[in-house]
C-alpha cells in the first residue's frame, strides 16, 4: 500500500510539474477555502456573515428574557419542606470509600476524571 501510494504521489507530482505547470496546486492551502460554519446560519431571515452578526444573534436568542421583570413572590407560595436529620458518618466509612480512588478520579462507581 505504501509503495503504491508513493508511486501515485510521484505520478501526480510529475503530471502537475510537466503538464499543468502549476506546482502550487499540490498544496492544500491553495485550493478553495471552506466557509466558516457561522456563514450558513440564518437569524430572523438574515444570513449571518460576520462574527459580530453571529454574536448579536446568539446574544438576542439566549438572553431574550434578561429584560423581563421577575416576580419572586411566587416562591412564597411553595410550602417549605421539613428539615431532616443527617445520619452520622464515621471516619472508617469515608476511608473505605476513598481507598480505591486514585488522585485523578472521583469517588464512586463511574470513576470520572478531574482532568
């Protein structure tokens, strides 16, 4: 596979150098550029063509309720829950739980990493 790939690239280089006379066509950065992803987005019927337009569209979408008045009195209608006692936890229980944990993962069955 490597030999055939090398032969193919040599053939391509020879073709470009001798037939097309455009050696720069071998470079990836000379070809057509991919459009940034935000240029294909549309907000309120307008295409987003620049980063400031994208920022304005995202800001107005996700912060649309920022200027609305808030009535915190509805929280007074929620009855408070009774407080519960916390059972005592012994030092041995904590030590046993942390024994199998490395310094880079969380305690528990999933062993998530801190990184």
